[in-house]
């Protein structure tokens, strides 16, 4: 078996190189998007990496036949073959190794779509799924679903393939999408790392509740690490004519709750910290009473790496939180990340934000809106 790695600027180009060098019988072992660094790591270029293999050894006799002198220039394994001694033990070991390699190859073929049979629209779809930052494992799941469901007519129709992706997404997220009513409890708490826009998002939610639902609202902040954060929230509170309480510990928090008990909704702001450290999660638990009267939202920025969002999510599952609010959707391609978060953690994305305007730049996301983001990303 010959294994080779190919890199190209597009998946279609990578597949062309595979067919050109290894032939139509080549099997794709793995494919993924990679970023290569240039200029000391300040710039990166996105490419597609494909690892392909061709099984060229069927028996020791075939090896001996292929070792006959030839004038043809070839990239096959024959050119690199070494002399095999007429030793029965050596030959048996080699045959055993070949058998193991074939077994591994069959296992890979069973668990991955047979890409050598893919049409150009299917190759294009995989490339688009990778381009919207969908993690490789979910790309493989979607393409496997399509292989099982696609008809011969649909294989060559890109729009039909997108419809199949829609079907997969809807089936996968039925337990998650559109199953949650938000802002129905007395306390609404936003948690998350620094720099994701928690305070502005909190103000947007409060303004919407005040202006569109005629709710009486108040604020509690435990973000005493940044003076600017308190001043920012105080400005929003003054505009909405809403009271604000600053809390430094759990005792302060209980007093603030009692003081604002007459209001309809109390919005709670928390400090942005490095929540990869358990100690900061414990600090939150000591200060805030995460009880049944509270809705807790994990706020993440869609400009973050998915791997970092996974780590943060794992930490906050200790609380636990009820749903996501994702910010800065206008600054990045987001459909892949949104799907991956909902699929992996079975948590609803309740709101998305796309700007600084209060309260306009926030909206509740539905399955129809989410699907439109996905279609838009796959249609570019």
C-alpha cells in the first residue's frame, strides 16, 4: 500500500492531484483544512490537506513480477521496492504485514465515505463545510449522511446537496432548536470570558424588556475588577431609569436581591475572567446564587477559535448554564461554529448579536434563521 499526502488551495484541486498521481482506485484516508504560517507567523494561508492511499501489493508473486526491469518512469511502489530474499520466514512476515495493512484500510473505508466515487458538487460541498469552520468530525458525519441519502440525480446538483444538509441539521438538532422560552424567570445572569461583550449584551436584553415588554428591570453587577465596567452599566441603568447594585461577595448579592425583589426582571453582570482556571468558576459560585429562579447564559464571541469555545463551555458546565448567547456574528462566518456547539453540547443558542447599537443589534435565533445562515455560508 502506498500512502501520500497532498496539499492544494482547494479540495477539488487536491482530489485532482490524488487521481493524477494515484489513479481512480485511490482511497482517501483523511482530509482537513490547514493553515500554513508565513512571514514569521503573522499571516496564515488556508489550504486543504488530503491523505490518500493505493493498495498495490496483492501477493509476493506480484511483487516479483513488478520488480522486472522497466524503462517506464513511474510513481508506483515498484520503483521503491527492495529485494525480497527467498526466505520463507521473511516472506510470511511480509505477507502478515500486508494483511494487517489491508485490514486497516478496510476499516478506514468502512468508517469514511468513499471519496473516489464523489462527484464534483460533493467535493465542492465538503470544501464549503470546511470553509464555514465546521470541525472535521461534523463534516464527516454530514458527508456520510449525504452518501446514505443522496440519489443519482442529486449527486450532480449542488442545491440538492445543500437541501440534504438542511435535512441532516434539522434531524440532528430537533431536541435543541426552538425548545426554550427565554427571559421568563426573575433573574437573568450572563457569564463568559473577557472581551465577548457581556455588559453591552446585558443592556440590550434589559432595553428590550423595558421598551417592548414594559417590564420593570434592575441590574446587579459582580464585575468589580474593572471600574469602566461599572460605569458602563451605570450609564445604561440611568438611561433605562433602572436601579443598579454592586456586589463584592455572596452576602452583598443576597442583600441586592432583597432590595430589588419588587422588580419584574433583574439582570446580573459578571466579570470577564480567564475561566479556563477552576478558581474563577468557584468564585462565581461563592458570589452568585445559581438557583431555579435564574436563567444563566454563556456569552461567547464567534470570532473565537472553536477549540477555545469548547474549553470554556466545559468549564461552565459546572454551573450549569441554560443556553448560549453568541456575539459578533457580523465579524465572521458563523454557521459551522453554531451548529457544532448545539450538536456537541445540546444547548440552545438563544440570542445572537451583530453590533453595538442598544437594543437593536440583538435578536433571538430560530431554526429558520439558523438554517438561512447555513445556506448563506454554503452558497458563497
